[in-house]
């Protein structure tokens, strides 16, 4: 890879050119969060987000991170819902059933 400012050869992972100090934009234009994967990770299965993270983590780090974050958000939402519904069932189960007879 070459620096767009001074044309010096630099490492592909470099964010700043060591010769001229200019920040190098080395992210690919296709490395954007995939909205479809994020939506499916939240409403259908967080497993998709985890799978896409491991598939994309080397080639598309921004898209991979986004998929992982949405999968973790979905798991958090599911845990909160299980706790809330468990509390509701516990409270409703504690009501004296003798009033219904």
C-alpha cells in the first residue's frame, strides 16, 4: 500500500504514514454495517450476529463489530424479558387461588 500524500510504501495496516504523518484512510468502502444482518440478529436469532462476526472480523471489522453488538443487545433484551415475565408469573402464582372457587 502507498501513502496518498507522499507516495511512500507503507504497511497495509498503517493508519498514519510514518514518513509524512498524514492519516491514511485504509478502510474499504464495503466495510459498513449490514442493516439486514443487524435486524435479523435482534428480532430472529442472535446466533446470526455471532456467526457473521467471526466470518467478517478480518475483512470487514466495522460490519463484524456491528453484528456482534446487535447480537449482544438482543441477548440482553431476551434476558430482561425472561426476568420480567418470571416475576409476573411468580406474583400471579402467589395470589390465593381460593378466591376463584
